[in-house]
C-alpha cells in the first residue's frame, strides 16, 4: 500500500471514529432531550427533605422510567441534587428526562386543588383538611387560627374566623405558605361579598358577620340544601320578631358537639351561644357554613313559619308550622313514629 493510500485509509478511519462518536453524542442528546422517558401519568411530591435518590425511585415506581441512565444524565446536567425545589409536579409520559430535571430545578409546579367541603365544626378539623392537602403542617394552620394578630390583618378574630372560610375548591401551589392560604381565603371572601349581596344583607337587617352566624345555624339544622331557604326564613322570622332563636345547633356548639342527644338539662348551659337563654344571634359562627346557606339567608323563602321539627319519615327533612299548636301536632307525630321505630328495632334484635 502506497503512502498516499495509507494516509487516505487513516483519514477514513478517523472520520469513521469521529462520526461514530458524533452519532453517539447526538443520539444521547436526542434520547435525553427529545424522547419520552416515562410510561405513566404521575404526581410527584417533593418535600424540603426529599433527596434526589428518593425522587429517582419515586419516578421509577410511579412514572415508570424507561431509561434510568438518561434520567441520571439529565439530573447531573441540571444539578438536580443541589438545586431541586419542593413542589407538586405532574409527570406525563410524553416528557423527556431533561424536562423533568428542569421542572425540579426551576420549580415548574402544577397547581393543587385545595378542597374545603363537608361539615367543618372545629378549627382542628379545618386545620386538618388544609394540612392533608397542602405542604403546610396542620399544626401551623391551627396556630394561625388562634393567632389574634395574624387574623387581625384579615379583619377577623379567633372567635369569628369561620366566617372567613368559604367552602369551595381552590387551585393553589402545594407549597403555599399559611399566609398564602389565608390571603387566598380573604380574596375569595371579598369576591363573594358583592354589592348585590351586601344590599341583600342590609335588607334583612344583618351585617356580613351576622349573615355568616345565621348561615352557620342553618347549616347545623339540615343537610338538605333545598331546605336551606326555608329554615333560613324560619330563623329570620323569629329574629325579626325578637324571639329567642332556640336553635339546637347552638347548644351542640356549647358542648363542643359531644352530645348524642340534646336534652332539656342542656338548654340551661351558661354561654353567650345559648340561643335558648339569649335573644338574638350568637357572637360568631358555630361552624363553617356552605355558600348555599349564606345565600339562603340572603334570599330566604317567604313564609310565616316560626317552628319546625324533624319529619316522621326519618329522611332528614323537616315539618314546618306557623302556630305552636300545629308544631306540637307535628312533634307528636314524629315522637309516635320514633317510638314505633324503636320498638320495631328492639323486636328485631331479639
């Protein structure tokens, strides 16, 4: 082989090697930056104490990592171990390794739904509901609910803070602080109280807080939303006649909702929340009332009912009455049905 041929052969070999290396590099780049690397939709939660190894394991199990080495290269390139930010990250099968690495480094979170719903009758329950859905510790939320100075910034106190909370689903970043959460609650509270609602409250002779207090009583009386306006109308009728509201939910509140049944002896409890002893509304809401109850107080059913009791159908509804004698008749029918029901249960148990 001539010298020239040797040179040409060497050049060809060198070009082939370089081409191979180039192809290898381009291939890796394409795999890491353009090729989907996961098989499942997955929500990854990264806490402040979470390590990069824990993240890698979670993605492997939850998202079904296809090429672990590709993910490792991307994490190394982006320095994920040093720069990873806490958050809630939604991983889709279509994303490549580098995108996940960038998500973690730049904090590209997907908002979390924080849902406040159901019966909320204590601050502990409210704090728990927030804590299980968000990164904040429920103990920190509970502390804020008792912090006079903190709540004063929002125009509320530890006693009346239930009025600030409007049950709904809020989209927020999972890493939101306690202050971020209360800022959002206040924003939604202000948005709810439109000029129209304020005018309706005034027409009922109630302040915003008094509407919340009345709504909490309505909420405590029934789980049937179609009854909200009717029961609101009953209590407004009593309120405007300056009658004692005599609302059993306020007695339950006085005993921290520990009573199985409210008996006559419980009606004498010494508390400003005892509506059997005091005329008018209690000082503050006794639970977190749903928006439907608030709107029921603002838009009550127009009727002359003053009394109501549980229905003998035992379906959670009520029987309403204008006169006390009619109310006593409804109450007797309920008691007869209850007695018969209890006897039937006792006979079946034998």
